[in-house]
């Protein structure tokens, strides 16, 4: 399946895209967020949390040092940041499998750190910086269920 490419020009349009994505997520979804430092992975995760109805008074921050944050919303949200993981076996002491394979939604920053443990069924969101506030989002579905759903989503900002 061809990836879906979306463009945003402002922080507000990126926030709106994230909120929209969050409203479309379902129990068991795994979304991997790919991009370099400063690309906007945590910004997008925060917006997706709002789409999942996480209370706006609850700060959604990057769990760089705790690795996993949990948020209550329409669905339980697990936000994983694996930036500080150097080897996949370091994950053995963390409850990452419960986060990825539970009833909630998992958002994973720096998913490449999972190595071979990267789930086959997932939605990849690659973020490219195209300007000071503009971004390109490349959405690639993995797995039949995700492919069908991505095709059905009427997302704004299509290239």
C-alpha cells in the first residue's frame, strides 16, 4: 500500500492533524512516531492525546527519563519514548509489552530502538521538517486492518 502523505504549514494545523488522528484511534492501536530531534514527535503525541480525550489540564510530556507515561482518556494512552534505550534488551525491565499489546493505544517515539521487537501491526508516522513551522507526515499502515482503516480516513492536509 502506498503511504499517505500529509502537509501542514503551521503549528496549529499540525495540532489539528494530531487531534484528528487521535479521534480515529481504536483500542489496540500502535502508532510509531519517526523523526529526528525537534521534528515534532512529542507535539504530535500531545495533540493525539487531546483527540483521545485526555483531559486538557493534564500535561502530556515526553517520557524521556521514565520511558512510559500513561494517560486516561476515551482509551488508555501509553506514550513511550525510547530515545535513551541503547539496546533492545534494556527493555526487559520495562512494562513495554503491556503498553503495546494492551487494551489501550500506544504511541512510540524512537521505535527503531525496539529492534526486532517492533510490532508488525502498526501505523508508522514519519515526520519531516519542511520549514520553521511546516511538516510533512508520511503515514504507512502495516497489517491488513491498519491498511483498510488508513484508506478509509478522510484526513485533511493531503499532498
